[in-house]
C-alpha cells in the first residue's frame, strides 16, 4: 500500500511493503526501513490501513520530500552528512544519489529529483543538518 504523509510540513511518500505482527517493512521516499510497532500493553495493535491521518498518495514527482524548489535537495530529517557524491559542475540524473547522511543511526541516500548539473553544494562531509536545510542545488 502507498501513502502520502505530511509530517511537520514535510511530505513523505511511504510504501508499506510487508506487515507481520508488530513489524513493517516500508520505504520512505525510496529508502527502505524495518519498522517495529511499539504499543501500549492496553491498546490494541493498530492496522496500518486504518490510520486516520493517511491521505491517498500523490505522485512522488509532484511533492518529493527532498526538494523545496525545483533543483534544491534538502535534508529530509536532522542528521550528519557522511558523504557528498558529486561536485559542482557534475551532471546528475533524476534518482541519482548525490549525498549520504546519517540520521537516527541509519544511512539515508539523498537523491536528485531532476536531471541537470550541480550548481552549488552548501554542506560538506561532517556537516550537521536540520530538517529542510539545503544540501545542494541542481540547474
């Protein structure tokens, strides 16, 4: 099942790939995660499909989480930049990993959502970033 979630003003494309008891295998904007459902001992285990805050999915191209403006790659969550995989002037293709960040002890690939040329890189390896910080610009 696919969902479009808006959390704190950020859009997320979430695909639930498998559900088993209290765990899920999901992908969030293309990055896979194993998720444990933690629940109160008195509360029944929720069904994923019945969540009231879930809207029908929007096409990922219309609202990718890592682009604020055409060609701007943003940090989807707070974290640490582990690697910048491109340099200014490099051509990139839509879907290409342009940077890797660590957040919540997991590595996250940040991808270009359009093809073009890297115009500006605003972080470096070791930079700490907050949600929405600009990583780089593609033109």
